[in-house]
């Protein structure tokens, strides 16, 4: 009887690793046009973290029962409190990005080496995807703690997740 639990635990860890690899791949694919067309982009790190955080937190909201910590109350409590600095940091980074654009314009992001039409489309792409993943991270970072509380309550009262 103990072996199926070990296999189930091993499978959930493998699944978590695959999800993290998929999130990393998606981050690379989303950032690739920026990397290939700009010389300097001061928001690479925050952009990649936004993408990974958004995908991971959203996955935890909807697929919590398939995570390795689905029945680990302590991990859920720690993640609950980790959402607070994640949300504050995400708000700060979105604000920094927006302030940078307001003060310098999108040309500061894409440079002047590209043709005008490509600069405009790349500038719109950068602005849209940064705000999508940044605001998505903030929203999912606010929603996830409520989902974790619900999961803890269900675990204590009904045995569910």
C-alpha cells in the first residue's frame, strides 16, 4: 500500500518539474523577439519573472490538487505569506516599467536601429506583454491566498483540497 503513495508523490514532483520547464520555455519564447531585436532592455529579469510567476501562480489557483503540496498545510501557509511580497514587488516593477515608458518613450526600449514600422510594433508588443504578465502576476498573487485558505479549510473540514 505504501508504494502507490510513493509513486504518486514522485509523479507530482515530476509534473511540477515539467510545469516549471514549460513556464521557462514560454518565458524564453515570449522574450525572444525582444532579445533578438533590441540591444539593451532594462526589464529582462522582471519580464521573465512576471511570465514565470503569472503562469505558476495561475496554475496553483486552478490546478492546486495536482501539486506536490496539495495536502501539505504548512507549505500552503508559507505560500500564502509569500504572495504578499510577490504582489508588492510586482506592483513596484510594473510601476517602474510604466514610469520608464512615460519618461523616455518606447524608443528607449527598442532603440533607433530598427525601421520605424518594426520599432512601433515591437514597442507595442513589449508594452502589451509586460503589462499582461505584470498585471496578471498581481491579480493571481492576490487571488491565490484566498484559494489556499479555501484549500486549508476544505482539508480540515471535509478532507478535500
